[in-house]
C-alpha cells in the first residue's frame, strides 16, 4: 500500500509493505482484547461485591446506600434489595441518624440524614455535631433552640419532620409539627438571643452532653395518615414507616385481589407466564418511552406495599385515563401481567384503570351499618339518614341493624336504600356510630 505526502514541494514516497498485515492483526485483537480485559476487571469486582454482600450484607448495603444518597431511584432500588435480604432500614431518627447510612446490628441499618430531600450535607453534619457536643434533643423546641437556624432553616426542618425524624421525641403528629414550624423557629431564635445576652430562665432544663433522652416508643408511636405518608415519600422517595394500602388491606382482601408479591411468586412458580388480572396500588413514579417513530408509551411504577410493578399505557389508553393517573392515590389496574424479558421486572400492559370508589361500586354487594344502643340517639339516627340521602347515587344496597348487649336485629325500611361507598361516607358514619359500625360485603 502506498501513501503520498506533499511537503515543501518535494514528493516523499512512503511505502508500508506490511501495513495491511499490521492493521489486520490490530483488528483481530480489538475483537477480543478489550473485552477480555474488561471481563477480568468486572469478574474481580463481581467476586468482591458478592463476597461482601454474602458475608457482610448490612455493611455492604450501608455503603451502597451512602454512595448514592443523591440518586433517589438508586436509593429506592437498594431499599427494595434490603427488604428482599431481610435487612431492616430504620426510619430517620434525629438523635440516632448520621449523615450517611450506617449499620446498627447484623440486619438493621439506620437511615442517613443526607438522603432526605431538602436536607443538605452541611445541615446534616451540623446536627450530628450539635448532638456530639451537647447530647440528644429532647423535642422539636429543644432542637430549634440548639441548632444554627441559618444552617438548618425552616425548609430543612419541614423535610426532617416529613421524613419522620422527630417521631421518636414528639407526641404530636407530623402535620401538627409542620403547621407549627414557624412557632418552633421563633421560640428557638428568642432562646438563642437570650442565651447570647447572658439571660437564662430560672428553671429551664438544660440537656448535658452525657444525658440520654429516653422516651417510651409506645407513647410516641403514631400511625402516619395517608397525607403524611405522601409527604414522607416525597422526601425519602419511598414509603418507609407504613404504606397507604395498609389501611385498606382488609377491604382489598375481601375483594379477592392478589398482592403483587403473590402474583410474582405465581409467575416464578411457572404455573402461568402471562395472565390477565386486576391489581391495586399507588403510583410512585412515571416516565415516557419511545417505541417507534412518533409512538410513545407511558410507564408508571406502582407499589402495593409488597412489591412494585411497571404498568405501561399505550397512547390511546393513556389519553383515556390520564385524568385519574395521579401519584399517591390508590388505583386499580386491569391488564396482562408478565415478567419483562429485558429487565426481569414484574410488568403489566394496562387495559383499564379505576379508582377505589369505582372498585367499591363494582365489587361490593352490601353495605352493613350496625347501630349500637349505647352509641346512637334519636338525633344521631336523623343525622345518619341525612348522610344516606347525600350518597344515594350508588348501586350498593344498604342493610341496617340494631345492636344491644344481648342481640342484633335487622332494621327494615319502607324502600330499599342504595348508596355510593366513599371514604367520606364511611368516615361520616363512623364519626356518629363508632369505628366498628361499617362493614362492606363484597361479591
């Protein structure tokens, strides 16, 4: 092969007789040389991480979670992996959590403050430093009195409350504490100014460095409301303390719906690789994916508290149901369920979507209301009657009964009553007749 170079008007002829042979050898080496070296490196890393994950799983996951604290999607995947490995990740605790995740025992990890959205590294490290210097915080007021409120501002404190960081030291609900954040901050500012001026209340309690704050978990254990759980997920990316589906577990069981975990196990057992079914869950994430020119599908990640599933909608289905496809709302999805060959994830091609109220309308047969003699008065019966008239647009038959200490007797009505079952209807009746007064009978 000949190459001609023109330089300074002189013709220089360079002949490489073996150039083609050399190039052929380079091409052949490129076909396996890079891959081989790559494979060796990956093999070493795979062996090392597999060893750590097998023999030091808590330490392994703590390090993995800490290395990806700014990536919510990776945190979610790792938290799911912890769950599958029977490793518990504790809810963030203002007195126990460090900046990073760290192992407590062989199967327990403390959540890292740095992984909470809205809590930066400087704020988390400052909180740890205050605890190290002067001991644990006794309550939110004490917290606001001792931290630098420029470093730990109102937004940071709201994120900490939403994440459940103060559940261990506060008798109040998260909603109450968020509502009163500015009051806590004002009190903290005043207290810090007084201390700087040399003033101190005569009988104020000072927490020393060696003092431990021990408040009984049973006293402070609160069940977050669904609104509080939504805020928790917003800052953690994950339902950690509980799940919105939990309060409806009995009702969903009565509908004969399988959990995602049960469905996944059923497919893995090999009885069915694909089948149509209805599932319930809450949307926690969504994305669009191009499948061909000018064609997209929308994929929602749905969580039911036992597992997650990717639910995909083609454009026509998406446009039909987009108004009810909202995050953190319990929804029902019907379609073909399978395990995706590409990512081995449980998946569904959705055909229909409907709300909890629609599911109740579709699956319910009767609504039983039991009026107890010690809970009901003439006025309450009149109030209940007004409630029924407000929700009389449904198809579920209402059955009334009266309960005394000795017997339960049905209450007959001149005409059959039908209602539309909603959370509001159930809440209003329970507020009058008691928590055990409402039962939904499903087909």
